[in-house]
C-alpha cells in the first residue's frame, strides 16, 4: 500500500459531498431522534469553525453563511461498526456560499472532514468546483 501527498488547487468550490458517513455524537444515540435539523446545522458549522481556528491559529468571525442548501443523500441512517457498537451516520451534500470564509472552510474540510470522528475515517468529502 502506498500513499502520496497531493495539494489540491484552490479553486472556487461549488459543492462538497461526503464520501464516508458524517457522524454526530451525543449521549442519546442517533441525532435525528434527539436534536432538530437546526441544531445539526449549527453543530456542523461550529465544528468546522473550531477546526479552522485550531489549524490557522486565529479566531474568525462566526457570523457568515457557510452553505445555501443541505441535502441528505441516504434514506435511512448508515450503520458503522465501532468498538462493538453501531454508530449511525448520514451522507450529505452542501452547496457552498460564495463568500471567502465559506470557501476557506470548504477547502479546509476536504482535508479534515465534516463533523466528528474524522480520525476514524468518517466525514471525508469530495468537491465540485465551478
């Protein structure tokens, strides 16, 4: 097995979509049974902002629009085995806004992933640019 480092050209990203399911952890189980879609969207954005602040060593203004549409690609939750339990995740697609901060976050998440458990391989994305 081999790997190579490839730096993606920084172009205007139109859409990002998850290749592996995105996982949102909470104590009660699958997020759709516990929290609202608005809370899911808030945690998605907050998680990306936290990753950006950590990697760039700067605090950004959180008052901006990240995406215009969020689409769930799966009909049912996608089960994933982890430490003897099944974590339920979703495949999502986001149409990214035109503003610079949204574009920077989208570019960063191509390397870091969306939401949680990215070190385990969840939440990784691909992109479409204009």
